[in-house]
C-alpha cells in the first residue's frame, strides 16, 4: 500500500498533479494550468487542495444528531492537507531550480 501510494504520488508529480491520499482513497489535483512561481498560482492550488481534501475525507459529513464533524474526518483532512502541502513545496522548489 505504501509503495503504491509513493509510486502514485511520484507519477502524479510527473504529470502536473498532486495526490490527496485519505484512507484507501486518493484524489489527484491538477496544477498543470497554474504558474506555481506566482502567489496567485500557489493560492489557487491551495484552494484546490482544500476542496479535494474535504471531499476525499468526508469533511462535510456530520455526526448524526449534531453539527459536529467526526474526529476521523478532521484528522484525515489535516493529514491530507499536510501531505499535499509537502508535495507542493517540493514541486515549487523543483520549479525554482529549473526542474
């Protein structure tokens, strides 16, 4: 599973997407149309990541009988955003180095 996820992330990076992993699911977020060297491009990607992480983690599902999100959804969302943010930082670094 971990090797598959790493391979998926590596492949996604090569084709202009990042992987948002959550439990057994992954969602790929494209950034091929964005200029990651600009603040606007980075902000657009951040928005896409947040939307994707919320979707894949079931972030909008609430505990039955309340308006509270599940602890699992909160943790999943935070981890997915952190993972994606690391991927983006690496990609921006590669772009600045000409890669």
